[in-house]
C-alpha cells in the first residue's frame, strides 16, 4: 500500500505504460494483419488471446530477468561481430517480418489473399503463437528498459497489464481500419519490412535510430491519409 502513496512510483508506472504502448504499436499492426486472415467470427477472440499471450510472455520475461540478461553473453564470434542469444532472437524475428510481409503484399497483388482458405499456416492457434513470438522479439529490450526505470516489479507488471488493456481496446479499430483500406495495409506491411530490417541490423550491431523509423512511418502515413481524403473527395 505504501507504493500507492509514492509519486515516484506513479511516475514510473505512467512512463512504463506509455513506453509499452509505443513499443507495442508494431505488435498491434502485426496482430491486425494476422487476425484478418481468420473468419470474422474468430477475429475478436484471436485479438484478445493473442494480446493476452503477449502479456504473459512479457511478464514471464520480467520474472526471468536473470536469464534474459544471459542472452547478452557472447555465444560465438564471426569476423567483426560477437553473436549473443539476443542477437539470434532479433535476427530471427527480423527475418520473419522481412519474409512474411513481402509475401502478404505479393498475395494481395496476385489476388490470392481473397481466395485464401483456412489451413495449417492460417490456423487460429498458430496465429496466436506467431503473435506471441513476435511480441517476444519486440519485448526483449523493453524489459531491460523497464528494469532501469523502476525498482519495483509490481509496478512493471501493472504497466504491462495496463498497456495490453489499452492495446486490446484499440486493436479492433486498427484492424478494421487496415482491412478497410488496402493501401493502408500495404503501408503497414512495408513498415514491418522496415522494422524487420532494423531488427536484423541491430542484431549485427548496426543500430538504426528508432526516431528515423518512426518519422518515416509517420510521414508515409500522413501522405497516405492525404491520398485517402483526395480519393474520397473525388468520389463525391
């Protein structure tokens, strides 16, 4: 109860919640693209279960922070680079995004997306698993940041829960918006390619500032919003 009366605790909680929401934007976009593969009746459940699984994954990482810290230890060395477990996870996650996103764009262009039938790759639980895996990749560095911002694990867990609740509330709107405008979907997929490239670069110690990525995404989104308004005006 003493924590509830400490202004520093509340400041840490709000800061961590905002951080988790910002870092979860990529995951919400990826979730929306995956969930839209499912029949409409299953999408709501998939969004909640996917984000719930992601929340449990982040909390588990917090409680295993000692193990997570070992992921920074060098496993082997290649010319010019020391490779750690963290590097392998980032590289794998980035590669997954860079492979899946162009494949989705290709299916959209060829018309295969509209004819796609539920199958092994589009199964309900496999999509939930993919959401959890990608969230694990996105969460690694945020766990270290959370530990640096707060000394109380209760505050960190509360911030994760609060951020996931916010993402649950907005995920349906994001999913519907992406599904309504095919060009927005292409833009979202292209953004995930950028994120994947940044993850691979980071795994190779070639850091791309996140500010550059977010500025590029925001600028592209602003241009696309103008295009949507122009198309709507021309139709009327």
